């Protein structure tokens, strides 16, 4: 074998190191980097979804089955004052003769559950400073109020 051929073989071998199994070191690194990028993307999407879902305070509204309506915070206390911002409002309508409607600054008579609906609905609301009223449009005496600062 001549010296030139040996040099070419050594140079080719150093560019393409093939461990057992036949894959080159370079191709294994490319696959590893791709997997790491994909894993990081999945983690960041999961974290973003968790932060969004957890970050909104939750309010619980109940209408019926009798002529009653209530709005409570996540701790079960009646809402009288809230800070402005976005909230998740979960309304449980227990009677098909009522509806749950919200009225206040930026929310004009928004019907959350309609008459004849029985069940639970979840909405996101943005509350601005001012006075709000939640009520049944069919039975206007079934009502409650709260303030937003």
C-alpha cells in the first residue's frame, strides 16, 4: 500500500466515524439534537397551557332550583368586591325556568345560561371597574350585585 492511499483512508475514516450499528456519529448527533428540540417545544407548550389555565381566578355562579341566585369566589365566599381583570365564570343552572345574566361596564346583559338550559357553562369575562348585577331576566327579583375596583 502506498502512503498516499493510507492518508486518504485515514482522512475518510476521521470524517465518518461509524460506531457499531453503522450510523455515523454525526447522524446520531443530528437525531439527538432534533429530539431535544422537540422535547423542549412540548415542555414549553405544556407549561404555557398550565400557566394560562391556572392564572385566571374562578367565580362560581348558581341559579335555582328555587328563586335564588348566588356568585361565590373560589373559597366559597359570596362575592361583594373584585379587582378588575379576567375571570373564569362557572355557572350552574339548576332550573329550566331561570337564566343567569350579567350586566356591568363592558358587559351588556350577557346571558350565560339561557332559559330552558339546565347544566353548567363556563365563560371567561373581563371585568372593569364599576358596579355589576347578575340576575334572571325572567324573574328580575332574583338578583345580586358586586363591585369591581
